């Protein structure tokens, strides 16, 4: 599987003599701290002159590059602007780290020191500042590449980064968390970036090996088992493909975690042609990413397990391909779901909610979770309604919804709460089955109808539905990632779990 070299971060007391580049983390409108001031003296005041413009450090992520004289061991000194001290946040720090990674791209240096002096008026601990900058560097340096290159051509050298300005006792746990988050985000991105002939229902289980290595139990339910469980909705979605559907059950329980788990359900449609209601060609191009919800669940569990988080989490992945054939799901089919409720099908391109219906019920009935969260690239309407800024959030628990929205703001994965009301059930009425699987008028804002449909399969558990359609891929480079898969949802959920684990 394509992998990019992972930067190696380690705590240090002082600037290493082997560092080829020294990066000074500096806020605007504050003078140099003791270490930076000492370095400025060595450089005969070059740093202070370079930063003399009051606007030079005002914009977070700005890099001021200085070529060091021969009297200094490092070849380059970079001042990384963090913006105004009072505006420092976890997100601004990560984005500054991402811009630093861009600044260092293509350079020959492979050993760097990030230098942080105490910053007046900032509540964030120095260890958290350094770790967040390091996280941004890791996320931006990730790349997915399957090109057939000559041996060694274009390969990145491993970047070794020393972090100076916080004690090892403080920095070690902060870095452990940031590295675990980056591990989860990067692997989720890789799953989404893989082409559909490399990741599909027949081999999805092979790509779950990093979960097993992290101590997560992986159970695969094959079609025979799905039949026994009455999971006819996911079986129907996958019936048009030669690659039969599966459900992956992932279980992680950290030391000291409660008995009752949190459940995370992910839509894992490895390719969505639309089935018999086939998509137009241009709509199909990115449909390898229709398993972005399942990838986010995988990434979240990796992030939790690799930092040893004391939580109990279950992941349920509904894995299938939605393809047209003589055996494919048809409009007007009526399916008996795992819950026993019957569903009349209309548009076979609204397959995700059928998969989630069985997986939500399975999570609720088997594991008795304290909360169920599902992630799915589900509806075009949420993209039309919210544009490119927000993803959609529906919830039966407003307190949890508020917590998740706050967690998303912290890490830059933004959600907007949309209505979940019983009135939407009227649009799901069927004369022949317990319900339709989408609204009668597909142009009538489908996202809330999809949420209303899914609610019927949650067994009245506290539940959050995250419609992340349009967020799974980026068509250009972003501050914290390159063009391609984003792993949207991993960071928000990790932040939410860590912030609220004591409540579970």
C-alpha cells in the first residue's frame, strides 16, 4: 500500500548541533524569548531585523527564511509566525504546521528543530503548542502515490524533528496523542484514495490489518451470516455485484473503559454506480470515495487505540458495491430489514440508507451502546443546502450535537445541525410496506428525510447521523492535506470522544 515517510518527532532540551534547519515559533507583537534572543545574537541581529516589520508575524503560517552564516551550525533559520497570541488555537497551530511543511517541501534538509520560547498571554501549554504544530506537519506531508517511479526517484527523505521548549514529561503524552490522530487520519485517507480495483468487498478485510496490530478485534460477517441475521437490506444493495457484501465488526476497549460501548457505524460502499438507477458518467468519477464514512470509523478507532484511550468503542462497517446487473436491486422491491420492518425501494442510487438501516439496528440490538454515531456520504441535498463549509448533523440528543459541533470547530471539521422531526415521516409513507426508503419528491430536501428514515432503526438509542457527502475528497491542496481524500470526521470524533469520555 502506498505510504509517505512519516516525520519523526522527539523532545529535546536544546537545539541539536545536527539540526540543518531551526524553526522559531513566534507570535506577533511579542519579543523573542531567551533561546531565540540568544540565537539572534549569534546571527548579529539578522532575526530581529527580518521580523522588524510589525505585520511580518501577524498572519499565522507565514515563514520568514534566513540563510545562516557559517558561524552557526544550522544552515537555515526559519521564523514561523503563529499570529497574534490571543488568537492562538489548536486549529491555527495545526494549520501553521501545515504551511511550514509546505515551506520545507523539496528542500534537502532532513533534520529540524522546532524552538518554542514561553509566550506571554497564552493559556495553551507549550507541549500542546508544539504537538499541534507537529500534527499539522504530519497531515500536510501525507501523500498517496501509485506511480511507477524509478527506485529512489522522487522519494521523500524522512524528516527528523526535535521539539524544544517543553519538558519530555509533558511533551510525550501530547505527541503520543497527535501521532495517533495522524495515524488514523492518514490511514483513513489511504483507504479512500485506493482505486476501486484495489479496495472492494472481497479484500476489505485485508486492509483492516492495522486495526488488528493496534489491538482492535476484527470480526467479518459474510453473506451467510448476514442472511442468518436477516440483514436483507445490505444484501440487496450488494446483490448486483460479483463481489458480495460484508459487515466488519470492530471492537476496542481501553484499560479502565466502561462496559457499555459507544458505537460508530460507517457506510462502506466501495463503488457506487447508482445500481439500476445508474449515475451519469461525471457523477461516478469519485464514487470510489463512497466508503468515506467507513474509512473515518477505521481512522477513529486507530487514533483511539494507538494512544491507549480509556474508552470502549465498537465500529460497524457496511461494505458493499452498488452495481447494475440482472441480479441487482430494483425500484419497487420490498425488503424485510434486520429489524423486521419492511422497506419499499424506489431509487436504487439511495443505497446508503439501506446499508445503514441494517447496521444501525445491528449495533443497537447487539451491543446496547450508550450512543450511536453514523457517518455516511449520503445525500446530494446536504451539499446543495450547506455548500462547501459545513457537513450535516442530525441528532436525537441536542447535548451531544452541541458537543460535536464544538469539537468540529476546534479541529476545523465543521458541522451544522439540521432538523430531525417526526413530520418528515409523512413523506416516507408507503401503501405496501412499513415505509419508503426516501421521500416521494427527491428534490424536496432529501437529507432530512434520509435522517428520518434511519431513525427508525436506532432502537431509540441516543443517536447522531453525520451526512458528510462532499467532504470526503478535496479537489485541491488544503492547509492540512493534499488534493484527494480528507478523512473528514476522524479528528472531530476523536476530539469529541476525548473531551467527553468521562460522561460515558
